[in-house]
C-alpha cells in the first residue's frame, strides 16, 4: 500500500473512532461538527477458478448521527468473474431491507443506526469462465438519509491459486463475539496458536501477525519483528520457515507468551493472523519493525488432521482473544464551586480523577468505557461547551475519557464557560458512567458523584480564577472571565459524600460509545481491511 493510502487509512480509523467516542445518534445544533455518517464495506474476496465453491462474506455497516440510509453494492467489472447472492431469509432483517435486481447489484435500506456495527451474510461464487490470476474491483457505497454525502469503499476481487491457511486457535474471528479469558494483572498467559492448510497447495512457511493492545506485551523471539503501538496496538510479525502441507495441522510450540501489565484493568483484545510466508501486509511496511532477541519461536506439525474445509468463510485466517483483567482502582468524580455576581462569566473545569494501583489503558478501557456526565444547575447558562462533550440538553453533557493511558492520580477535566444567571440554587452534578466490564471491578462507588455548587462572591475587587491542581488537555481552556469576582474550584467528592451507584439517566452506552465493538472490534475490522479493501473515499454528489 502506498504511503498516502496508509495515511488515509489511519485518518479514517482515527476519525471513525473519535466519532464513536463522542457520538449520539441524532445530531443537535451543538454537534454541527459531526455530520451524519454511514459507512459500509466487505473484505476483499479471494475465490477459486471455474465455479469452485463460493465464499460467504459479511456486508458490514456502521452509522453515527444518522437514523437511516442507503447501501449499494455494485460488482461492476467484477461481475465478469463472480456472482453475488443473498439467502432469501437474509435479505430482510430488523435493521435492513434489501433487494437484489441482478447477480451484480444489491441495494439495502438500513436503519437502527445507533452507533453499533450491523452485518448481513452475502456470498460470492466464481463464474465457470473465471481463471487463476483474474482480478477486478467493485464498490460499496453508503449514503445517510437526507444528505448528499456518499462514502465509497473499493474492494478487490481476485481468482487465486495457492495455499489457504485457516487458524484453528485462537478461535476464528467471530464478530462481535470473542472468547473471554479471565486473567490476573501482571501474569503471563500462554496463548495457543494452531493452524491448518485447507487447500491442495503447500505453503513454504507461515508469517504470523500478532496485534497486542497497550498494556499487553508479547514475548521476545529472534524470528519475530516488533513495532511500536499503531495507534493503540503493537504489531508483531513472526516468520516460520516450515513447510505447511495440505491437510495437516501445525502448532506454535508452547503457544505465544502474552504478559498483562501490572496496572491493567478491563478488557484487552488481541488478535492473530496467519499468512503464507512471503505474503505481507504492505501498510505495515510503513512501520519500523525491530527483530526480537529471545529464543526462536518454533512451529511443528502435530498428529491431528485438518477438518474438511469445503468452503472458506469470513476471515478464517484471523483469531481473537479478549483478556478480562480484574484489578483494584477507583474513579472519582470531580465537581466545582462557582461564585460571582449575576451576569458573571465563569470558566469551569470538572470531570474525573483516578486513584488506586490500576490504570485504564488506551482504547480498551478509558477510551471506550468511561464517561463523565456533567449536569449544570439551572442558575447557570452554558455559553461555550467543551468541544469533546456531546450536548444532550444545553445543561446536560456527556464527556468521554479519551486518553492513551489514564493512570493513578491523574485527572481528565473538561472546560466550559458558563454565565451565572441567578445567585445560586440547587447544585448541579458530575456523575460517572462505566461500562459493565469496568463496573464489575473492585472500586468505591460512593465517590462517583460530585456537586457543581455555588458560593458567595469574593469581596476582592480584582477578578480571579482559581482552578484545581491538574487541568485536562481534553478540551481548550475557555478565555479569561469578565464581569466581577469569580472562584471556580474543582472538588472531588470523598467517600461518604453524595452517595454511590452508577447513574441511570441519559442515553445508553451503546449510543454514546457507538457500540462496545467499535474501538475494539471496529478498530480490528477497520485495520484488517488494510489488506482486503481500500480506504473509504467520501465524495459529495450534488
């Protein structure tokens, strides 16, 4: 993949993840920077020649800030190589209604675009005239309802001859469900890797690509190459110069060692891909991979015979494991105390602080599972909200924690400028909402809420602003206050304060986080399209 294409892929991934972290399903005036978005794709299609058994794939789509839209898959020139078919019972579902006017075109009206990934099975069957080496491309287009913006994904379709590696362990990649393995923080797990060759063509060897999130450390081996996190995952490529014969099963001796960070908490998704030796992923060539230094990781044939794979289904050379780590930590709501005369503009920072020995790490925890719900009291008017927060009702904001690593004694504070409209009243509130996988870990829920209160104005004639000790970089700080004395002090609630319990108001976590699968599973799906489908291009049609 050329460097500019890899750059586009990264931009697409980051933009989509950010939209998922911030997104509510329906745009509001305060979300003008987040237009309706709908993307659809399938992975690249590799088929045998002469009408060989077809391949089941998945047409997958994701939408944010949109309720519905239209998806069109058009084989175009690829119709000379293959036919597209959909089982009658799959054409319509609770979230889609599709029609197929020909063996080359599929059109679907999709709804329920609540920030979740949706999918339906589709099948590609090679035509009798297709021959090895033939290749073409086709497009998958998506348009949200009521807008002119179209996003197009270009997909490769090729008639190929050669080895077909199938990963048996870890379990084949099944979106959005992955095997869950409970694991203590700081321990090393031995992840099994087994594969088979489902074709009648041998492979001269195997390249195993392993992807580890921040907080997970693979062992070092001399036949493996290691890269830095990109952007949240570390890439490892291990080469095995071992002939992989048809209808035999092979395993990595002792499995792949995976160490979990001592401060890890939450879910950590790792995934593995196996490819014939020499078949690389061009976009990873943009990274500097450094050889390891430990003993060589070995692969050997075992007596078990391969299963009868008459057809190769969706992503069968991928496997994934989700490690669920329990660790003690405490997330504390940080409120604020405001003072000033009526009409005073006040700069407010409120949010979250973490304590304990665990860290919420990267896209696997802090970036996906934690949000600060900020509800301002009725005696203030929000003039400038924090741009990273979703506006629910002009006084209620949902602010996701976007941090590569959110560790002990760190804060994430969100900046707002508000106007005091009357001299105090009932306080506002900062409350925390945690994904159920984080909520099950030991923590003190009594400090999950903090007040946004009012104090009498300072008698000092000079304007002043007092802010807590650690300001968050999550949003630009509002400008200086004007109009009189101001005191704004973030105040974390200590145990025994307002009482505990997770908030049960506001939108569901599926809406805010655009589905638990996006940053984990969605990031995986977007990254694996690196080899099988080109970056989506967005165009405007007048």
